[in-house]
């Protein structure tokens, strides 16, 4: 008789309490909801219940989730400001056979999150690290974006200082894969404006308050989305920005394109967008490619 090929309900790495009392415990990296409380797996709930300690980025935020699912496991804070001080104590507990569940405020720990520091330390100490997968704003936003999903780059937060940020964006300009950013609502409009200036008016998506009551997906060009956002009151909430990768036009003559743009600028006072549209249609190029060349020409002049 053939053996069943079905996945077992409980894997060896699911065992929160080690069978060997002298063996190290396990660090479980547990994904939690990014907004909607029901976006949590049964395995995550069981792991949080059975772990001997939960290391949370914000214990107040995590307490709401634990209360919802009647989880009474002790909590300890683990965030960007205390990670270096708290990591040795957590490693000591793990090495003594205790099992710890690591959670972030929302989503998957260690993704643009201080949990990375503890995960790396546990791996170096030969402590088992087990993922309990679930919600992630990156994947959720990408799945409904309409942008290419076969290959993408998660950028996270860009540098805050203007000079470093511009250099950072310039390096991403030629990246052909879909780009995914996290940004605060206060800085998002300025970031998008810089992208338009440095990378051109690309296809983009802004995902706001994913899985929450006021969830919104805005699709269009960077210029269009920026216009929509600027027409609103001060932005609030959690934002994920996705930007299309660089689409190089193969085999086009840049000198011919530049000369055409220069001629049209001298002969007419029409808006730049009209000139870009005309030239793109004439030479069979994407508007994005022509727009980038027009911006270069504008700066050169």
C-alpha cells in the first residue's frame, strides 16, 4: 500500500516544547494581521498560546490581538530602541529550552522590522528559527496592483536625508523589476515628486489601510496619484507605494529623439505632456521613455 503524501497536521518544527529538555528552545517568527483581526492562521494562534513568551514590538498593540483570541502567554517588549539590550536575555531563555514567539505590530516580523536583529542572533547561536507565515503588506499590495509580479524589489523605507534619498532613487532608476516602498503619509507626496523628477512618470499604485475599513487602492501614473493625494486633507494611515520598473526602449536613436523634442519646444508653446505624447506616437516609443528624455533635455537647457 502506498503511503499518504499529504502534509502532516503537525510538523516536527511545530513542537513548542522540545522533547529533549537539554535542547535549545525555538524562536517562532509569527505573522499577525496587518489590519483585519481575522487575517491570522490557526497555526499562529496555537503557537502564540503554546509559547512560553511572546516578544512584541508594542505590547499594547499585541495585547489587543491576544485578548481577541483568549491568549494568556506572557509578553515582553522587543523594539528598535531596546533590541540590543534585550536580545542577550531572550537568547538565554532560548538556550535554556524556552520557546519564544516573535511578533511585530502588524504583518510578518523582521521585514523592515527590528525582529531581524533577534532572528540573526538566534541563527548565530544555533537556535532553531521557525516561520509561521501569514499577512504581509508587501505581498498583499503587490497581488492587487496590476504591476508585474514575477519579479520585484522590496525597498522598504527610503533614507530621510534629501541627498542620500536622491542618490538612493538614482540607483533604482534603471531597475527593471517592480519597486515596493513603505513611507509615512507625511513624506509620501514629496517622495513621489522626487521619483517623477528622477525616474519619470511611471505606472504606480498606492495601497492605503490594507484590510482595514478605509482600505483604498489608487492606480495610475505617479503624476495622477500625486494629484489625487494633494487634493485631499492631510494624509493619514498606513501606505504602501508600488512603482513600475524601468522599461528601456531597445534600439531607439536618442539623438533623433532629442532633436525632435528640441525642435518642437522651439516651434510651439504647448505643454510638455502634449509634446511627449506626439513624439511617442511618431516613433512608437512609450511615453515614459520620451518623458524621461524630455526632462533630461529640460535640465540640460
